[in-house]
């Protein structure tokens, strides 16, 4: 995994895991990789993964069961809420940066529609 220097690695791991939850790559109630396995997969210190997992546990996105590991929440509404939060962040960033470049809202909508149509052709 390539990490950005402008954000702590544990937050980037939270984002990676969040995407896996939203995209249903990791199923509701399903077991997730151990701290050690995840650290090996993404080539980071296990303490960094532990910090990310701990924060996600505090948020209720994952839970641990003594002796059996960590699991994805079974709360589909919580995962949907996470999806909305990430979408709002991405949309806000897009809107803000496009405004900074001088785009009007109408031009942004046209751009997104054009981008979408081109993407469907592929």
C-alpha cells in the first residue's frame, strides 16, 4: 500500500478498512485479518494497525471476541452511515476544489455527467 505523507498511516488504514466494509469486501459479521496479518499485508508496524482497529472498535465498526478475533459489525445501518459520511467528505472536497478553480455549480454538474458518460463507454 502506498501511504500519503500528509495524513497519519493509522487514519489511512481506517479509510482502507472502511472501503472494504462499504464495498462489502468484508461481510457483516465476518472475521477480519488479525493485526499481524493486516500489518504484513500492507507492510506497516502492527502497532499502527492495532491503533486503527482500536479506533474502529470504539466507533462500533468492528468488534473483538476474546480468543476468536475481530469481526465486522452486524449493523448494516452503521455501514450505510459510514458510506454517507465518506461520500460527503469526497463531495465536499470536490466541490471546494472545483470552486477554487473557478467552476460554477452548473459547470461541475455538466463535467460530472460528461465524465460519467465517458466512463460507461469503457
